[in-house]
């Protein structure tokens, strides 16, 4: 491997050494990482430099802190080339308490970043390093991490520790290797990241006396015969998100592209901003600004690009040419004209918004474009979906609910990253949110009806600074602000929700419709392939698959804040999974075991721990006496269930000595009792982690909660004070969850998954829940907190119906639609989204 050289380092073996100050010897990290008079980083680098192999296993392995994990495009260097080399590589900044050092992560360890195991804020132990040189330059090499063990999160890390290598202090930051000039966002390519992205361009007064301006319509008819083009005076009507088109073998330092739809009184045209001009101008250009463009070039328009709808239908849409803006060839001259200098005689088009209310959405046709404004009542966690034909590139998105007071139903929006990380990562419930250029997605023939909005290439978001914006003059916007003022004054906006598993969009109600809607070569995933599907998932990636099997076990796990979390150290072990027979025997033995311990923030809510080698952490099994029409089933002890068949009613004695009927919390088929000890494999994914439970939003802890449900940052951010624990925030779920075990058709492999039931008090009152099949379709609108009789009887009735109806599916071949979610750090959840019976219309 070859690498980019830094400047000669400060250290004992180099001139100009600045020895650490005595006060630097104090602990810079509260746990694990201690500042030493002798830098471990310096010592290891000297050992690697002196080694004839240029790699070493350090004689002393000490914990160091991770301060940054930064991604960039990997260039095709000879020693890096494999049959399928990674597209990207990572620089990891570590601190030993004396110095900081930016290190290159060997590409074979990239999976640690993919899974969010190697991340900022943790301590690591590096057990093998090498020194990488660039033979074309004079100087010292860079430290390469070849083997590393990732530990736990640290309480705090000092950011005052200096870099050992002065080259690592330079601004803007540069990657260690290759010729790339910048880092990329850690989890997607659409967001601008790093200090190369400027936002300091301001409007400036311009003297037009000696400037010749041409209209777009005139330019359209004459550009092919011109060598020089006069200036354009235009307004920005739309701005697209960034497109990164970097490839390993392309020698472009900043391969970016963005589209601006600009217009004057005569027409609208696309202006394409290329390469290094994007970091210089992208963050300064906003919809509505007036620009003077000089020294641009023109080319024939690309015929297949989908353009946004024209803001003003009366303004001509010019589709035969495109304006090209580039830093060179020719060097562009862009000037932002102050709005105060804009003259009415220029007749520049005004911005025209297409606001709709939630009550109007029901009548909007498929693919229509609209703008919305409202208050956020639900903000989901950031998720990722893999781009087509890519192993390492993802879209980032999250689901949100927006209320505007015109309907009891919110807008449901799938919000993709719009190259506005400062907005996307800081939206929170109760914020006033405005988004443009949303597309309607609907299917009225599907049950439940599909209706939501999704962002487009030109969507733009606003959460602050609404005052003075041109859209505030629209009647629908004024009506919203009047409505929200009454709700804020009355305190009615406190019932908002953040985070958690969100299973939208729903699948069709019948198997035949689902079969038609899925456009894949292989419809089913064999149950023997599910483990690989799970292991291939990367951080925050969500994937939906279909498997075939037989439901053999359904077990209710009540929600309780006190038992929400099991031991993180046990649940996070992901190696040496036990055989199914061992797991089954452990399960039977554990039914009389008690769990005792303080809840921890990253452990799962489960009756047994997920895919671990430790003993089951199931809560004690108990019977619950009937206190209403149908009780919420509670876990039973092995002693209490002895002699009673699972799923059957039994009797127990209450405190007054009277026998009362109860309903078991668990149904188990005869097939399972016969097969469970002889299975080849049993995948245990019936748990739910705390971050997958939607929480009631608390404004006072806004920063902490938004951080929990955003993606992991690329740089360490110190905590303010002592942060709370996630499980301390109230759950928005009315019920607990179910663990459902599906046995493969060949009776060799089984998988236990989580199921979150649909619930609303109206369903129970009107007896709409008739079978298990109708229950197993999760609702995405969070219920309000229950009171009175609904709080006591509603969940009991639903839970009892599900347990009683389970026997319908004994030995029945079903198709299960599963949602697989990777939460990082070896934490994966699998949810049962829907079940179908292929032998019936359902």
C-alpha cells in the first residue's frame, strides 16, 4: 500500500519536539484512556518505523479513545486492489491522552464501521499497526490500524489534546491517502460534510451600467451561433439536492453536481453547477434569490431528466439547452443581487407555492406535487436503504407525521435527506415544519389504503426562520399559525412521539396483491438464508423479506419500564450461537428462573435474550387472576403451567381463595413440542431494544432525544452534563409485544421474531378483531394515552383475542412478511409485519 505523507511529526525522534506540558499528564478521559508522560501513539509509531516488516504488534496495548471516523473515496492503488475492492475507506482519529493521531483503517476492517461497532466516543485497543509510506514524497508515513478491539462508550473525552502531526491540524481537513481533497458524509453521499463547504456568500450591490443582459428566450434561439454570452439576470425557483458522482479511477477532486431551475420574465431553464463550484456556492444559494450569471457555458439539454413542474405555467419552459456553471472552462462569475435592488421592471417571476391541507390530501391524485406546513407530532429515527447495484451507498430517510388542524389524520411523510443535514438532523416533535415539492403516493384499492407523501429531488425543508419568508403570506399558512397558537396556549401539543420502529408503508391485504406489487426476481427468502440476510445488513439499514413456514409459538411480553432492558453485555454477544436443541433446553429450564438487575440502556425487551450464548434472561412466569372480561396475559411459572396444555384456560387461586379463570400468555403448537429439540438452528430475534420503542417527547430533553434517533456522528460531540437514559422516557406503546416463532416448512430451522399488535380502543368496543390474521398488521398512528376503562380493559381484550386465535394456525402454511432492522453494534431486530395464508384470499 502507498499513502499520502504528512509533514514531519513532532516527537522524540524528530527535531522541533514539544514535550507535553506537565498538566497534560492528568486524565483526559474519565474511564479507560489516561494521559501519559510518554505518548503511546508516539512509541508505537517509532516501533513500526524501526521494524524491518514495517508492522508490529505493540508490546503494550492500552485503550485509546476514538474522536472521529471519516469516510472518503478509495483510489485504485495497486496493493489495495482486490476482486471487489471497497469503494470507500476511513480515517480514524484516536487519542491516547497525550496526543491525537489520524490513522488509516485497513479496508479489511471496514465492516466495523458498516455495523457501527467502530464509532466515535468509545475506547479501542489496537493490537497490530503498520506504517504506510508514500515513496514520491519526503517525510514520515501514516499509522495504519490493522487489528482493533472495540470497547464500550466513554463517559467523556478531552478535545483539548493536540495532534502529534502538525499536518493533521490543517484546515480544511484532508484525507490521509489518495488525491481526494475532502471527506464525505459518513452515512450517505447527498449531505455536504466538512469545512470545504462554504456558506459565506452574501448579496452585494451591483452597478448594471456597463452590463449587457440577455433574456433566456432570446438566448435559446441564438446560443448555437454565439461564442460569447451576455449576462443572465434570473431568480432561483428550485434547487436540487447534491449528486455525488465520484468513482475510484476518476481524477476529480470534488465530483459534485446540482441543478438550479432559474427563470426571468421570458422563460425557465436548468442551470447545472459542477464540481468545485458546489462546495463554494451550494450552501449559500437559496430558492428565491436573484442571481447575475456571467462567463457561463451552454450545452444541449439532456432529454431524459425529469424536471420539476414550472412555478408559473405562463412562463415558457426551455428544454433545448442547459446553463453550465463551472469553476473553470470558463471561470464563472456569480453575484447574488440584494432583494432591495431588484426592480419591478425586470419582471422576474415570483415564487409560487402549492400548499395543501391534510383535509385536501384525500382528493390529491397520485404523483401530484404539493407543499405542506404543520407541526411535527411524530419524528422517526433515521433509517437507510441500499441504492440499487451498490454495496456501500445508501439513501438516508426518516418517517414523520405533520398535523395542520384540518383533519384528525396527520400527513405521513417519507423524508429523504435533501442535502440539508442542519435541518434533517435537527427536526423534533412540536417544531413548525414546512416542506416543498412533495409527491403524493397513494393506492386506494389497497386495504389499508396507502396514502403518504415523499420528497423529490427538489424538496426543501424549513423548521426555523418562518417569519419574513414569502410563503407566510399564503392563506393556508396563516390559518395554520392561527390554529397552532390556540393549541400551544392550551398545552395540547404535549402528546407527541419520537423514534421507534416504524413499519410503513403497509403491505396489501391479500397475498395475491402483494405478489403482484413485489418486483423482484426471487419472491421468497428461504428460512435457511435469513441469517445471511440479517448479517449482511449495515447500520440503520432496513429490509423487508418474505418467508414461508408454520407459526408454532406465540408468547406475550408485557411492556414495563422496570424490565425494559436486559444485560447489555449478554445481549450484545454475537458469536458462537448455540444449537437449537441447547437453546430449547435452556428455554425450558429458564421458565422457573428469576431475572434480577438494573435495566441498561441498550439491552432488549424480551422474554429471552437475542442470539446470545448466555442463559435465558426471561422474566418469571406468573399467572394473573381475572379482573376483567379478558386479562392481559402475564408470564407463567413452570410450576403453574405444569399439567396444563399451553394455550388452554386453567384456574388459579386469588388472594381471597376463589378460583378464577385466566388465559395463558403463551400458545405452543403440538408440532413445536415435537420438533424444537431436534432443529438444526433457531434464530432468536424476538426482542425489542429500547431505541425501537417510540417515546413520548419531552421538550426539555430535545437535544438528547434527537441525538438518539439520528445517525451516529462522524466526530465526537461532548455531552452536556449527565445525560438521561433512554428507558427513562415514557413509551408511546399501549401494549407490550409478542414473540412469534415460525418453523420452516422442512421442520429444520425456526426463527423467533417480534410482533407489535395494532390497537385502538374502538377496535375492542366494536369487536372488529376476529382472527389472528386481522390482528397481525401494525398500525403506524400512535394512540393517545388511555384513561379509565379503556386503559384497563382494551389491551386485555386485544391480547386475549390474539392468544386465543393462535390455534387457528396450527399446522397451517403461512407467508410471513418480515422487517429486518440493523441498529448497529451487533443489534438487529426482526419484526413480523404481516402474515398471509396462500390457500385463502387473505
